[in-house]
C-alpha cells in the first residue's frame, strides 16, 4: 500500500515524482484512489484546462510543445497530459513520455505525462479527469490535454476541457470530412497550423464559412476565432494564448466556466457510479451469471432487455 | 403506439417497410423496444454479421456495394447497416440512405439502412446490436455493418461482428499510424483496396509484416488473410467472400463463433443494464440531486468518488 497522505502532501508541493506516482495510481485504477481524491479535493479547481485535438498530421505534438513555451514565457506552470484513447487493446501509449517534447524535459515548471486509456466504454471517461485533478492540485496553472489518435473520443476529451482548441492544417480534405468528424461543434478556438503552406488561407475561409453556417449567435455569444500558426517555427502561439485567455475571460464574465465545470463534474460522478455498478454486476454470482444470460440470448430463448432486467434485479437483491 | 405484433410478423416476412419502422423504434429508443425484442428473440441468431471498417478515403462505400453484389451472386439475402458514430451532436447521418449504393436500390434481396448513433458513451453500444437483431429476424443472411467515420468506435463495432474486415488503401501512411488506430488487433480479414495503384504491394508487405509481429500463433490459429481488390471495378470481391466464408467455417469448427456471440450478448446485456441504471440515477430526485453534488465538487468540498457513493446510495433507497 502507498502512503497516501505523504504522497498527497508531496504532490501538493508540486514534486514531480509524487505527481507521477499518483497518476500511476489513477492508471492502475488503484483502490486507494478514493483516499487520494478525497485528500486532493480542497486543492482542485484552480487550473485552466485546455483541450487540444486534431487529426494525425496536423502537427499536434509540435503545437503543444510551442504552446507550452508560450505559456512559460507568460510565467505559468504548465502540465501536458497526452491521452491515447485509440488503442484499447495494447494497454500502453505508443509514444513514451521521454520522446515527447524533449525541449521542456529540464524545465521544472513543465510536467509532461502520456496516458493510455485502454479499454472499452468509460475507460477514458473516468481516468483522464482524475489525472487532471492530480495535476490541478499539484499547482499546475494550465493543463493541456492533448489527444493522440482520432475519433469520437476526441469529443469526449473536449468535453473535459475548459476551452477546446481544434487544430487543422491546409489540405485536410473537404469540409464535409471535418463536419463528419464532429469538430465544428467542439472548438472554442480553431488553429490552422502549417500556415506557411499553400491552401492555408483557403482552409481559414472554408472553416469560417462552415462555422458561420446554421448558427444564430446572439450579440454576446462566443464566436470561435481562427488563429494561423507555424508551430515548427513557433509562430503565432502567443496569439493562440491570447485567444485562449479571451475565451477564459468571456466564460468567467458570463458564468459559463462555472457551468461547464459543474456539468463536467456531474458527468464525472455519473461515470464513476456507473463503473462501480458495472463492476458489481460483473461480480454478481461471478461472471457466470452474465454468461448464463448471454447463452440464453444466443440460443434465442431470451431477449437482451429481459436479461438486463434480471441482472439489475440480482444487483438489488444482494445489497 | 405501434402495433408491435403485426409489425414483427411483417418484419419476419422480410417486408422492408416493417423492418424500417422497427429500426426507427430502435433509433428513437422507443419504450416498445422491449416488446419488439422479446418477440424477435426466437428468430435471431441466423445471420452472419460482417463488420467493415477503414479510414476515410479507402473506398468503404464502394467496397460495401461491391461486396453486396458478390453476396447477391452467391444467392444470399443481404443487409447493410451503415453506422455513423462520429457525429454525436448532429443527430442525423450525413449520408442519407438514398444516395448510398443506388445500384442495389431496386433489388428486393438487399436492405440498406444508415443509422446515426448520436450521443455519448453507450449511444452506439446498445443501438446497433438491436438494429442487427431486427435485420437478423427479418431473414437477412448476411449483415454488413459498415462504419462511417473513424476512431475508437470502429473497434466497438468490430466487437459486434462475427467477422471483422479492415479496409486499407495504398499510401495510407506508415504502419505506426495503423497500429495507433488499433486496427491490427481487430481484423479477421484485411482488404487492400485500390490495388491497381502504386504502392499496393508495399502496403500488403508492410501489413503482412505488422501482422506477423509479436504474435505466437498456434498451428490451428487463424492467420488473417490479406486480399487485394479494386472495388470500383468489382475486382477481387469474390475472393473477399471466400476469405469470409473460410473464417466463418474456421470459427464454427472451433466453437469460436458461439463464443464470440455469447461474449457479444453478455456485453449487450450489460450495456442495456447500465443504460437503465444511468437513466434511473439521472431521475433520482430530478437532475437537481446530481447537480448539487457537482456543485460541491467544483467548490472543492467533495470528491467525485464520495459523490458517486451518495448517488448510488440514493438509487438503492428508492427501490
């Protein structure tokens, strides 16, 4: 067993080794997590959480690294959480912590961690927010949550951020592709990286057009800005930070930030509760009970809804 | 209210309109679903479910269409379920049924349906299997489940198929990209489409290499074959059907098919049970209870695990 009070005290002082161990407890779904989270709760809520998503090839790692530098210039303590939800079977992030953003490796004001959120439904949903809590309580002022990989999970991660940055690059393909990826609904700030390439202005125009479609914004509503960058040359990143700070100020002014955080917390509670219930169902009379119900479905003697009723009835009977 | 017994009887006769209405009940999460599924259960379990996944641009729609033709030549009744899990906010499939695979539109032996599985965690998980049940009970012998979009959800859909086909095309990028997408773990059959293009053989070689890595296969284990196609010219599709039938025979011989289906049914039961519990939690004392807990998390006076405990305690108290 880990000495949680000591570890939490050290993490609160921002000691990287303690932070790393706590996040490992999160990844390992340690039973001590409850104790950790209870101890961290009073210290949470100060970090500004920025989600950064985008398709492979748009320059996500480079952009994250350049964004870290920009925040460091502004004197902020920064954490990067690189989440890989796309590899449910491997159980390990393909990119190790060490090869990522080596330029920040020796900066004590930067904490970098990659996290594989293996596993099926809900795997990501409870793990990433707990890691964010650890970093928050450790005094990180800005936490950049970067997704590795693509798809639906991006949207879930965006839902965990205060502000979502969607990264694009020229020549990404047509607007329909972007719309299908669901990114037009999630961005608070859009960044067109590799802006020195042909087609950058066309991408900005197209994005502007798509963002303007079908939306009746009121006078005080947020209009997602589009910022051009060349992350590999560190160009445009201060403008990104500026756009982020504007969004944050806008959210604070209107109470949107508190609203988002409350919604996020509600989702987090629900996910933890569901995970706990799911575990309990799996444990009812061993997995054999579920297996027996499954056999009856395969043989056609039972339908899945009735089976689910029986499973839930079993849950209640044991309590 | 829908007259379920009549509708189910008509669907069992394979009448497309009845099938369409039943799937709409699934999409709309109708309370009558229980009744429908109970009536359909004895007729389920005969269809062979083929999952078809691949990145945008590899020719998924064209391949699906050509695969339908190949199965039709073999005299099978075929259904296509095109699932779009990537657009959680839109609530509608971007590709309508009508623009898809128009060449099969007048063939009464082919049923085509697209399905948007909007919504967060679990949205897809319960809807697609129920639609598959409807098609299965309606006498479709082969059901091709094609994903529109990319990401984690692909893996979930693959988990619902008897056999998973992963589609690639030359020049898709390096193998790491494919590995990151998790596709090397999910394919039972690999198809390299656009095989008339430069680089097709290199893609096959690379794939072969990646599939061979890190795996100790026994003598009777399944080695995923790689089939080359040019779907736009209907080339190679009979070979795909042959590979599928081989995989099916292999699964049946070894009891793998029954195992997969039982595992799928278990997952299905669990998902329905969790969804039901989730709804019940949301309804506990109204959403206000959850909101109140969320506020306490945001203010730092509570941690999410303790909040989840309180939520579950409330669930039990009301039963």
